[in-house]
C-alpha cells in the first residue's frame, strides 16, 4: 500500500533528509587515501547521534553499521571495516537517518584522489541518470517514466543497469511502497501523485548489469569485477511541475570543491 504524505509530514521528512546530506558532507571531509572505511562509519554515527537522530541502517534487518560503504566493484550494501582506501578508488556511501519518526535516505559516490577518466565518466553519467529520473517524478506521470529515463541515459553510454536492487518509498519506514526500478517502460507502474515520497537511486555498472552477493551476506558486487556507481535522492511529488528534492548534495559538493575533487 502506498502512503501519501501531508505537507507537515513532508517537512519532517525534509529535516531527516537534510541531516543525511550534512552527514555525507562530514564523511566527504575525511575521505582520502589511507583512511579505513570503518572510520567513515564511526564519523557518520557520531555526527548523526550528535543531532538527536538515529542511524537508520544500524540494526535494520541485522545490518551492523551506520553506513553502507561500497568500494569499486561493490555496488551497494558494502560493510565498512578495515579496508584502507587508496588512490584511484571510488566509494559509494549510502546513509539513512531517523528523526522525529521519519526517515531520510541518500547516497553519493566519491572519488579517492586521482581516478581514471573512464571511471570519472561513470560517476558523471550515473549522477545525470538520477536527475533524468527526478525530472520525470511529476504529478500524473508513472513510476515507469522515472525508470525508463534512468535506463535510457545509462545504457546510451554503454553501461549496465542493475536490475536486482531498486529505489523505494520513504516515510515512517525506511522502505515503503512503491518500488522504483532503474529500468522499465514509460507509462507503466503506479501513477505519481502529490504527497508521494520516494528514493530514486541509480546503481550503474561500468561493465555488465549482472551482480552477485558476497560471502558476508550483504555486499552486492558487479559480477565482472568492474566499477559501479550509486547516487540517491529522496524526493516528494508535487503539483508544481517538478519534484521537491528533500535530500541535498550541496554541502557534500561544497566540501569536494574545496578539495578540488569534482565530478566532471
């Protein structure tokens, strides 16, 4: 069942969502060669709790960490730990928070130092695919319009669109109906109506679309071992002609601009 949100509920969702963006910015400040993925997780948890909020992922279905940290060929659900980031890595950081009973969810893929041009392009196209999907998140359109826009842009650039994992509704639960696939047909799926809040999150592989699960039972990896990128926004459908993006990359990208590490 799809739960449509009131104006008041959307504002509470916005508070949670903006805190996710601030948390990702704190993580961005310390991402560099030589730091462990576990340190990213510790930093995020401390920051979230200091803002009277809870890490949404920690304990969710038994997941033991605050962040999903997925490096290189890891697509999503990577487990932070002892891995030391090195020059040329890319790292997807997926973060969720719960505050005042409502969730926020967002992800950003970071470059660690100097990254190969073909991998930089993967990040750029994946991020563009996210915004292509958001452009379709308009009152009266359908989920398939979002899905098709993401798929079309990614596949036009020769990339593989992951099928097994999808975006989702967000509200009083971290994952709600409807599912939001990154592939599909225009004009299909549930109709988008005012008050619908969804997370749109392209997961795009440099190589083939196929994925597998690691032995840890969580991490999803590109089967061909090629890099994968992931960007995510939580948005609300409005009657104003365009979606209301509740999460934000502004603070993250301000940090990256200071560091001169900008996706181009």
